[in-house]
């Protein structure tokens, strides 16, 4: 139904017309002729008619109210994150697990809602818990408005609270509530895969601006180049599909080589996993670790140290042999260089040597840049070299000064574009190399944790709240992975920054007009509609009308 102008001679009439189909053909039927258009507009009858009809059409009523200057208040709030992550929070089972575990607690607020608000904040606007308390005023999350900052701290403490039953705890940290959450989440999705035949494990460190808790914050090897600050060590395990399984939180002086065996032990005892193949980085290797892994009958694919391992440096890399191309030949000059692998056995120990030609060229170019800078510095005297670690390994002392060590330069070139793996599996060499490359998912997880899901700044003073604070980032990663998986199933590969920006940009505007309240949804932009379709969430109507709360309760 619509308005139509109808000319008759030199006059124009305004009609209300309805479209319909008759005998399969479109037809128009005149519902009413309102009168001459010039007279309707001149005496204001048309505007009065439209304003009267707008009472029965919320959208038109709001537009008319704007035109008449009758809007008493306008407010807006972001709704995209709440709609999407609430659905994923329920679908992944996190909500029900938290509700089950906190059912008998009497905190005076809903623990699950406080944790949900913290997790969504990590996904959308990373920062401290104080920042999350301010951020909550800009976003709509169901049943979280009444939760105060001190209640969020209590929820963090509950996540990191030590359990009475400490059987099978790791040597470096007690069993906490967060361990139960990980195990129950794994049980809920266990039917999606039968076993953890392959798991990826890596660690990183997170430093504190504050004191670092009672025992968690310790000085140790900092991967953030901040040895002056106390830190904690965070380890994460992913399954072969890249889904986060668990995270471990240890004092900052825990060394990487001591963490691998306790992690796998927990997987076997607490997750009921019989056979595990561990894929881990070179920093987790030691002779004692490999001996214990082998003695327990576990399979492994471990990165080997190129320079510090005498066996790798002198025996493995010196062996000849033909490389096998894994990804096939290059079709175009812009295609990435194919990975090459070859197998080497040293006294029954199986090694896989991997070579990437593009990386080899980059390593050679980087070394030449260092050498060029070194030659320039040598002309300025020895003092110019003091404190430069990049120069140090290529220098040798001759007479009264320094010179470039040509033998060291030649030795360093042997490592260009190469990495070496050690494994006790029977998998083909190419498959071993590809499995190890998937470990980069874990490394990407930690890059995400430290940037996109920034856990710092951490000012908590208690170990329990620190553990809970960091564990919320783990839960955020579970939601992030769930969303990306759903997008991938629909053939969508989207940038996370674009997803967050467009979800935050979906807003609902509240308009109060007389005795009614209108909610107007903003336009959907960017990738927002694809995200809603992937998760199966319907977009709210463009306009919704309600009685104003103070009027309805009067």
C-alpha cells in the first residue's frame, strides 16, 4: 500500500493505492482519494494525517517526533558483542559449567555473569579489571549491570581458589577451580573427537606491574625482555584442531624443561587420555625430559636446538642426503617456497631436517646486513662494538683490535632456513614436519593473549585472583576459537580486528518520546552480518516500541 499522485487536467490528487495480483498479473486498486495535493499541503492536513497515523507505526512515530522536536532523551549502547558471545558462551557449555560449580556458593551475585562480563571485555576491549568496569557502561550484556568491581574481584578469586582435593596436582601449582572448569568443558565436547592423539604445548611469561601476588610472581627468564619485573609462566595445550584444552599457571621461576611431563601426566589422569603425541618447541627439550617421556611410552615431536646441541650441530646437519619436497613445486614466483625435509638417524635417534629456501635467503640477507654494519663500526674503533650482541658472535680478537671471524660466518651459514626435529614416532618425515608447523597455532595463541587479549596490567595482590584474571583470557580464547570455527564452516576467513570493530559498531539507540520508549538498531556494517549468520543469531528489529518503564510501573 502506498501514496500515488493522480493528475486530472491541471490538478493533482493524492490517492492511497493497494497492489494486488489478478489472473497472475499485477494490478492496482484505489483505496481512497484524499483530495487535491496542493490544498492538503497548504492547510497542513497531510502532515496532521501522517502524524495521526504514525501512532500506529513505531518507526514513523520516531521520525515524526524528531521532526517536531519532541524527543525527551536519546541514549545509545553497543549490542553486537553481547548477542554473539552470549550465544557462544551457552553453546560451548561454559555458562552451564560455571553455574554448576558455583551453585552452592552464596556470594550475593551471579558468579557466572561476572566472569562472562570479564571474558567479553577481553575479547572486545582488552585491559585491566578496572577498565572492564568502566567499559560495561558502553555495552549491553544480559544481567551484568548490577555487578560491581569488588564482585568481579571475588569472581576472579573463586576461579583461582585452591581445592580441598589436591590429588594429581602439578608440582608447581595447586589444583584450583579453573582446573575443574577445563576438565568439565573437555568432557562436554568429548563426543566431537575420540582421543587426543596429538596435542600442542608451549609456554610464555607474563610480567606484573605490581608485586605479583604472594608466591606466583617470581623473577625468571623473561620472554618479554623484562627481567627486572616479577612474572608468571603460562602454558597452554591445544588439540589437533587448534581448540584450547587447558592452561597452566606457574610461578615465574619455573623453567620450561620442567613443565612438559606434568602437563602430559595431567592429560592422562584428569582427561582420561590414553595415547598422546606431544608436539613442543625446542625450549622444552632436555636430555632428562626426553628420557622420562620415552620411559613412559609417550610419543613426541620436539624441536631440537641447532647451535647448542653438539649432536645436532656436528652429526645431524653434517649428514648428506636428498631433500624431499613436501608442498610441491612453485607455480608462480610469488608462491611461497616449498618445504623440504630429509631424515637422519644417529645411533637410533630419529631426526628430521627441515629447509625453507625463502627463509634461507632471508637469514643470509639479515646476516649480511649485520656484517655490513660491523665493517662500518670497525672503522670507528673497538669502543663502537661494546655492548652490541648482534656483532659479538662474528668477531675475533687479532693483535690489538677486533676483526670479522670468517670461519664463524661460514659456520653460521649452515643454519640458514633450517630447523631440526626429533621424534620417536613412525610418521613419515613430511608429516612430522607439517605437524610441527601446526605448533605455530600455540605461538599465535600466545601472541593473541599478549596483544589482542591483553591480560596486563595485573595489579592483583593475591595468587587466587591473579590465576582467575589470567584464566579469563583462556576462556576468551575458547570463545574466539568457537566463533572462527563457525565462520570457517561457512567458508569465511575474517580478520579478528574487523569482527570486533563491526560488532562493537552495532548499536541500539534508545529514544524516549512522551509515554513510549523506542529502541532503534543501527545499520549493519562490514562483516557483522556474516558473524550473526555463522553463529545463528537473528538481528534485532530495526525499531521496537515499549511503554516507558516509569509509565508502565505507575
